[in-house]
């Protein structure tokens, strides 16, 4: 049978780190925007009950009538869950605080760790034209995060350039290994991206050296700088690429997007 007209399956990337405050949601928003800017059709799935990715992409609480909670629990019209953002080519399934109860709701069901994978498979039948799906995971190794890892092709780990950067990363690596063994043997590490990097700071330079010595080629060449424009953009509910296209943060996220695209091509 010819597959010439069969839509290509999107690449699904989970952005995960159980440590909060490392730039996880910021990376989700701005990587998605950078990929969309290059002409790719992108779907962000906000799987964090804080809903910061939804807020950062301009989706108000009033607009979140259908959310990732409904996606996980198989409720409602899946295609109606997807909302456009103000960034061309960039769409989102938003989250609300209700998602915090999803762990409990899922724990009572069979197949509780594969709920998201099954939901995304059904969603793609209705909306097959995305090139990337990027999942913003909660800052914990919860059932939500496990669902994201089982549903994904790869994991992108933001790592803040600070003293305790590598602490906790080992636990995430163990979780990835367990998911490979028990639920998703094809899961791979997309890479580690150093965030909030200040090249004038000797400690940040030392952290970078330690991370690269420990993880080698798993660390992206691109570093996300500590940049006031990146910090300001969420308060205007837009990615930094829209807020200040020429800022150092915008340039870095474009570079990260190109690294990921080039990895996929090779």
C-alpha cells in the first residue's frame, strides 16, 4: 500500500525537570514559538496544573473551558481542546488547577500510565497536521509526568546554571530508564539545555563545564542566557520572540530550535 499521502506523525517532546524554577515552562513556550516561526505547525500541551504555559501564550482562565484534564480523561470532543494562540502556527491545549486531581482520577483506571498516549493517538486521527507536540510537564515525577514520558518520543531537560544543577537530574534519568523498560522502549533523551546562564559569573561557567564533562554530547551547544526580556515576556502573555525579537533570549531559542531540527534530520 502506498504511504505517499499518509501524514507524517509529529515528533512529541516532553519538557521535564522535577526541580522547579529551571526555565521549564519558559523553554516550552519559546522553543514552540521558535519552531512555529520556522514554519512548523506546533501543539503545546500544558500538563502542569499551574497552567503557566497557557498564561504565557495568552490563554485567559475564561478561555480554558476545555483543557488537558479533559484530554487525559477522554471527555468531550478532542479536536475542540486545541486552541490557537496569537503566534501563527502555534496552538495549545491549556491547563487549569483541576489538573492537580488528575493523578487521583487516573489512579483508579486501568492503563493509567498510557492515558495520554492513547488520547494523543485519538487526537492525531482528528488533527493530523502538526509537526511537533511539546508537553510542558509539572515540576515533579508524578503520574502526569510518567504519562508524558510514555507518550513522547524524547525528553528535553532544562538545567539551570546553578550550584545544585545536577542534583535531581539522576532521579529523572532513573525515571526515564524505568519508562524505557516498562512503557516506552523508544524514549530517548533529546538533550539537556543550560538555562539562565550568565557568562560573567564564574560559578555559571563552572556549572557548564561540569555538566558538559558529565553528559558530553547530550548537552546542547546553545545556552539560554539570563535575559530580562525573557523574564518580562510572560507578563505580556507572549513568547519572548514576539516581545523582543532581537533580544539575546530570542536568538538563543531560535538556535535551540535549529539544533533540534538538525538532530532530527541526521
